[in-house]
C-alpha cells in the first residue's frame, strides 16, 4: 500500500481515500473483467455444490460402506418408496431386468440399465431420500450404493465401496449406449413447395 | 415409472377441474356493460372470469405430487406465445422456493476466473430477448402403441413458447475465460433433485441464454425463478431451471437424467443417449381431440409447428387422412426455435373427416408418420415422438384421437 510506506501528508491521504473508493465500486478481484462484476468463490463454496461425480470418480469424498451396512439404511430410509426388495412393480423398480432390454418388455433398473455406479452414488447423495434430499452421510451413501449393487448381483455383501473402488465397478450395461443417430426417419416433401 | 398410467389418471383430474370451474358461477355480466359502472383498477391483472383454460395437472402416481408434469392447454391456445401461467411444468423434486437475494450462480471448472454472481449482477450485464419454444423430450410419449390421450393438451401439451430475457451464456463464458481443452459444461439447478445436465460447450457458445425474464416479467417459480438456462431447440430438460452452477469440463458427467432417464431404447437393446435436438413437429390444435365442431360450415383449422433445427418452412394440412394435402398459411412471425402458428380455411360438409398436419423445417426435414418412426425405433424408445397426429371429426362434430 502506498500509504503505509509514505508519510501521511494530506495529499496522500486523499489519494488513498480515492483509491479505496474506486476499489469499493470496482473490486480489483472482479471475475468478469469487462464489467467489473462477480467475486471469486471460496474452495468451500465450490465443494458444497460440486457434488456431481463423473464416471472416473473425480470428486468422490472420503468414506466407505458395504452392502451389509447399507441394508439397514435402505430399510429405514428408502424402502417406503422403493419396497423392501426393490423389485415390487408397485414402486420404482431398482432391481432385476437383466437380459430384457432387447425384448418387448424391457425392464430398466440399476442392474439392467444404469451404465455407471458413480451416477448412482451421485444421485443418492444429492437427491435422496425424496423428502429429505442430501441428508445421507457419505458413508451411508457408499453403503446404500453397495446394497443396491448387491441386490443386483454386481458386488458381494462385504465388498467395500469407497472413492477408489466405486469407479472401478463394471456395470453390466456399460456398453449398452450409442450416440444419437437422428435424423434417422423423415423424408423430402412429396409435393414441391409452392 | 409407468408414465402412461400417470397421464391417464391425469385426464380424470382435468375433467374434475373443469367441472369445479363451471360450478363457480357468479353473478351474470350485465346485458349492456355500457350502462353499468365498471370494476376497479388492479395492481396485478387477472383474466376474464369467463375464461377457464388451465394446465392439466395429473393426480400423483407416487406418494407425493412434487414429481411429474403439468400440461399446457394447447387446445385453447392462440398465437404463438404461451402465457407464463400456462407454461407446462416437469419437476422431479417440487417447485423450488428461492429468495433472489440469496440465490447465487457459480461458474467454475476449466476457467481462468471462477466466479460467483448474484442475480442482480446477472441483470446488470448486456441483455437479449428471444422467443423460443421449450418441449419436453417426453411430449407425446403416450402415443407409441395406439391413440391414448384424448386431447391435444395431453398428447402434445409438454411444449410451450415464451419470450425469454437474459444474458447470452457465451458472454459469461468469455468473461471467465474457458481454458483450452474444455468441451462440455455441466449445469445444475438449486432444486431438491438438483437437475444436472452435461451440454456440449459448442452449443453453450452459440445460442444458450441464462434467463431471468419470461414474457415481460420475472420467470415463474415453476419455470425456474430466478435464473434458468434456455437451450434453444433442445429437449426441455437441458434448459436447467433454478440454475445455480455451471462447471466447465472436458467430458460429460453422466448424471442420472442424461445417462439413464433421457435415453431411448432401440429394438436391439442398445439405447441412444444425448438426443438433444427436438425434431420438427406440428399438431392441429383446433379442431382437436375432445373438441366439437358445432355444425357444417366454415372453420379455420389451426395449429402449431416448431423445429429444434431452426425455422418452420412449410406446413401442409390434410382433411382426408393423408390422401391429399394443402399448404396451410404460416402466420408471421416465423422464428427459429419458436412455435409457428398455421391456419387453413375449411368448410366442413358434415361428414367424417380425418385431419392431419405435416411440417417441413428449413433443413428440408419432413415430419414423419408414426409408422416410419416405429419401423426404425420400435415402441420402447419413449422419447422424441414427433409423428403426424390425426384427429377424426365424426358426423356429429365430435373430435377424437385416432391412428390411421
């Protein structure tokens, strides 16, 4: 600061006041340089919101869980909407359906359809339970994820899921997706435009 | 989720709503309004008490009513703009209740200057306004296997068109400095399910808006107040409502909605994903299912057409189940990524007629028949049904949904 290295003549004090005034109106840290608007986020602010987890697991927090630990969490927090087994068609079905995708009655579940286990973790962490979104701890989310994968025959009851093992899970339908192929239907007009 | 069952229940609910509305009968209007002093001024206007158009709100199929759609009453639509109060909704965690003074937009990831902006900050930036439709990818999904929904509201009411005001996303991204190698953005809402979508950066740099205005006032809560993305021409779900975070990345994040829900299963068991564009589509809104033409004579057949690839170039109408077609008149303005209104004069002779519309967009793409779609995609792909719709006018003037 200019003022701290210099004797406080009245002229310099005025200059310092002017600098402070301009800085307040036009923060030096403005992140939109053309408009002088916005401030830099703190690491905590980003961490609080950035809970989307890509397939490589980037951003998964510490914590761990197994299917055995996840079962009581599921029964207590999830079963009211998803049923005890995740297979009851009265609810959102979460389990089963392997081998049905190319039939007349495809059953799309976590086991038969979801391509990435990280998606399941991220969705449960951010949005579940339905009426208390985001209320499960990371340990509970790892455990419930493990339980749902176990019900689908993808992990064993005591397999530990954490930030390292979760992204390594090979979901059965991982390669079941293709890019948009449209326009795949549609034709030129039969009659020419008038 | 059995959405078909969901919508069917909703039809009954709509009937109940209409019945309740007419039961509200009030004092009759004066025979000569020029002989009676009128009513007072109002700070926030309301429509005539004689108008009844309302969104169709299904009965909840789950334990809660926070999940699911409401549909725009297209059967009573006029022009191309959907009133904000009638814009369709789809929520998966209810309508977020947001104080704009507390709301923030975070832009971070592969950028030089990550930023937090207030809503007021966004409103200070150079603004634009554009008229764009938003159509849910699931619009018309009831119709894959046969005529199902009784009215155009329930077959096609998951599309609406508004004037949106806001800031080009490209302006914000240029300001924060997108780093080399970035190719996607991830957008997240502040609602209970934090809807999140990965969107190619190229689209973000082209025409996406961060919007705060809808039809001349703040965006309605159910449509994303105070900030939402508007992604012209793409499936509605990517126009993330209650926008609070944009992460610039080099890959899609495979959120649930994009890696699971909004994918289309093909007959071979493979599913298409990232089906962003809403292909050209049109529908006759009058006469349409559930309506009645009151007797032989003149009517204007009218409806809406739109394309996620740009402008509508042409709409043809058939009154004989597709045997012959006539060019409809396109009302101005015909805007890219917006509903366009078409009309065709019609003298009904009192005999059975099957009405259809077929649009062509500026790329030359012609709206297909359902048979053509099913031949390629089967009946389990759920989304993106943009086939020609048929309405049958019976000899008594009643109109119903048919497949021909």
